[in-house]
């Protein structure tokens, strides 16, 4: 939109700009004013080139009597385009700008939320979550002024040491553990590997696991084969769940460890960990659960679950990548896999990454494990079912499932092709580790989902910032792609063969 067009719109005051018009006008020289809170800017992103007015400063900035007007407020003849967090406040702000003499001020329909829609809708929170700005703020000082090594004996160590121990307590509190039972690691894969390969040194024996585990668990088990440690894979049912009876039957005096994940990252199916761990305990066998996808999302209490080892992952709960933790119940026999200075109770040598530990601790404290995403997740499923009647099939357990995870197969398409044809949505067909593969997901195959249906799977995973508007729009975009004339762009599994 040219500057003249915007001027005409603003002067006539008849309508507000669409996000696309506003974007074009700012490229043509209109001034953009961003009126959001700092937190919103950090969460949703900056508007390049915009003049920022702190939301809380708005009144003072635009008060004609205060003398604290915008420094740029002399540029009266150019168009001013106002973007707020919500549509209504942006029209009020535009009116205030007009009141202080910027007669060409106008605003954008739908405010920042509409503007944001220019970005793909993020429905891949099981792959990774954005870093919560509060987590970032908490961590930053440990990369700058509090840079000391927490193990040093001088003054620079004091604050990093305090922060590390506070973070340990925060992570412990999230899962009902004691701080001394938390070992910080460089992520989930390392925590899983420590839990499993920490058995190193024993010869012979068996690990019992199941086929829908993350590769970090499956490969760690495989790596022990040359020590004569074999792996037993329990079958899973149509929902991806292990049966307690099968576990009971698999355990014997050779069993060293049971490792069964808390919830699956592709389907969200939650395993009956309490029952499974109770069986292992009766047999005196150590029980590990990979809680990468549940920590921070659903309530966890290690005593209630009865587990001995539990993996926590930062980047699935709004902390950065490269930080995780392993809960190690007091008295559990484990050997380190990384050797050195004996940090982390001797189980994980290496100078602790204090900033990332603080990030994980803060994320743990901010986590509100619960069902708040269930409504939006179910809305997404119902919308897809409504728009594509008879073609949508749920993968995973209907109720014992992560609040934000929806895995559905859609008849007659390949999930991968559909997602490629809908760039407005960022989602996946399976775990990030499987992305790009042209084979059915191993998780769905283990559940007995036929290859054709497994290839039609979409994993749509929601997070804290997901809105109802995004959910309705995502369902519409997917369905439109499948029902419109451009449908030919999406190959069916049969055609693709
Ligand atoms: C269930 C599960 N376990 C382990 C991991 C690995 O965690 P990280 O990426 O921190 O190594 C992931 C991450 O994708 C996961 O989903």
C-alpha cells in the first residue's frame, strides 16, 4: 500500500489497515509504533524498525499536557501505524496519537495477534518449546556478572553456587524429589544414557524396555550388548501402552533395569508407570522412566510413581536446549558415564552450566502442570473431524494422553506431503528424529497402525501460547488443502508408491 493510500485511509478514518497493508506501508516509509509490554515483545518477537512505546507508559507518552510526547511526534505528515497486543487497544492508541496532532495515525485490524499470523502457526511443541522470556531473564546474569565457577573457593563462586543449588531445589520440587537426588545433564539424551549405561561394569543381564521409546533409550540399550547385556522389548497395545502382566512375565533374576517412558512424544500416550514400577520394585529391579514429555506438563511425584530414575528435559518445558536432569533416588547404584572432577555428586563431571541450570530451575518453578491445553487439543480434533468427516483417526490413547498432543491419521494423504503443502503451519509427522524419513513411524508401527494409515499421520502439539484462533485456523487450512482443487498437490499413499 502506498503512502498516499494509507494517508487517505487514515484521514477518512473509515477503516483500519489489514496486516498485509500495514506491512507494505511500513516498507514504503510509514512509521510503525509498537505498543506492547516488554514481556510480549520478548515472547512474540520484535517488530523490525518500530518505535517502541512501553504499554505501561502509553498514557504518559501521549498525554498532550505532560510534555513527554513521543520525540518523533513532530513528523505530522507521514502515516503512523499503531500495533498493540489487541485490536481494540490499538484503535484507542491510534486515536490518542491523532489527539496529539498525528492526524495520519491509523491502526491494524486485530492488533499484534493478526500481525503475528504472518508467521506459521507453531504446533510442534513436543519437538521443542520457545524459551520463556522469564527463564531467559533469570539465566542471563549467570552468563555475565555471575560468571564464576560454582566449585571455586573465592567470592566469585558464591552466587553461581547458590543459584545452582536453588535450581536443583526447584527441579526437585517439580517432581517431588530431594535436591540431592537431582543430577544436571546436558539434556535428555544424556540423562537417558546415564540412567541406562550407568549399569556399565556389570556383565550379563537384561534390560526390559519397549519399542516406542526415544532413540536415546533404545540406542543406549543397544550399546550395552557388547557387555553381554541383552534387551527385552515388551509389546505395546493399540494405544502404545505396555501391559503390567507382560512386564511381570518378563522379569527374572537376570533383569538389571526396566526403562519405560512416561509419555510418548509422538502420540502423547501416558504409560501406567505406577503399576509398572510397583512390579519392578517387587522384583528388586531398578526402574527408569523418561519423563521428557511429561515434566512440567502433568503432575509428577517420584514417590507416587515409585520410580528410581527419571529423565527431565529443559527444552520441552520452555527452558533452552542442552540442559536436563536425571533424578536418581537415594541409594540407587549408578556409575558415571562422564569422568573428571566429580561434580554433581560424582555422577556427572564437568563444570556445571550454571546459566542453563538456572533456566531449568526457573522453568520448573514456572511450570503449571495440568490440563489447561485439553480443551484446545480436543477442539482441534473435533474441528478436523467436522471438516473432514469420516477421514480422521486418532492415534494414541483417547484419554490417558498428554494435554497438548494430538496425533491423527487422515485417510488418503501422506502427512508429510500435507504439511509441505500448508506452510502456514509448523508441525511434524512424528518425532523430530524421524522427520524426513519416508517410512512409517516406528511408534505407530509398534502399535499395529497399518503402514498406509501411519504414513497419513500428523503430530500437532500445542503449547502455552497456542490460541483458539490458531487452532481453528490450523484445522481450516489443513482441511481446505485436502478439499480444494489444489488437493492434487498432496499425494495419497497409494499414488506415492
Ligand atoms: C521422550 C524423549 N526423550 C529424550 C529426548 C531427548 O532430549 P534431548 O533433545 O534434550 O537430548 C526427547 C527429545 O526429543 C524426547 O522426546
